[in-house]
C-alpha cells in the first residue's frame, strides 16, 4: 500500500513537470514564430502574423495543471512552506498531536475544496461553458486537472494524518531536517585553528 501511494505522489510530480515543460515549449515556439515574423518583415517588408492561436490561454491552463498536480508531491517532499517556529520547540508528545491536528485540518479543507471543484466542473460540463478567444475550449477539460490534483492532495493529507497518528515521523520532516542541517553548515564559520602534529 505504501509503495502504491508513493507511486501516485511521484507520478503526480512527473505530470506537473510535464506541464511545466509544455509551457516552455509553447512559449519557445511562440517566441520563435515571432522572431521569424520579424525577420520576414525586415527582409521582404511583410509580416505574416505567425503565432500559436491562444498560446497565452493554453499556457495558463498548463500552469494550473502543473500547480495542482504538484501539490501532493511537494507536500510529501517537504517543499510546502510551513511555519514551524512554535511546533519545533514543543515536547515530542505534544508536537506529535499538533502535527496530527494540522494534517487533519488540512485534509478536511482540501476535501472541501475538492468537492467544490467537482461541483464547478460539473456545472461547466452541464452548461457547456467554453473559453473565449480564437479557440473555444470546454472549460471542464482544464478544470479536471485541478480536480485530480486536489484529490491526490487530499489523499496525501489523509495518508500523512494516519501516518503521524500511528506514531511515525512525518514524511515532510525529513526534508525540513535537511534544510536545517544545510543552514547550519552554511552559517557556521569554518574551523581554521591550526592543528599540531605529534612527533
């Protein structure tokens, strides 16, 4: 079960990376087309208006998909911003229950947002809402990626709540420990005291 969940979170991260790369390709193609068009206007005095129809809108859809698909993976990897100034100074027993409370509340909120997003997708599909611009895209299509990302995030939060409740160390705590260790290594001055060698 643990391996299956970790694979889901990892796959979600890969999908997010794919959509980020898709944004890169769209923007790169648009810039290239604009450059070619500019060269034509200089050489032959005529611009053809080369462009990807609705490229900005598609980049926005890809960005939304990348953001929501990345939520669960970055949470499990400890990349979300957490204010742990108080929590890290609590006794171990109290800290565990605070972590359980935080994860449980986050899971409830994520579940609520997921249900609201599902309702939005259903309404978009039922009323046949489409985007503006040259290419009319049914809005439920990009919205589905947001629903899937929120479902996986809710699963990750419930998983983490049960994990901490059963007495395990939070998965995101390992990454935070590495950050603290790196911070200590960069702030501590190097030891330049000469060492004497015994003869």
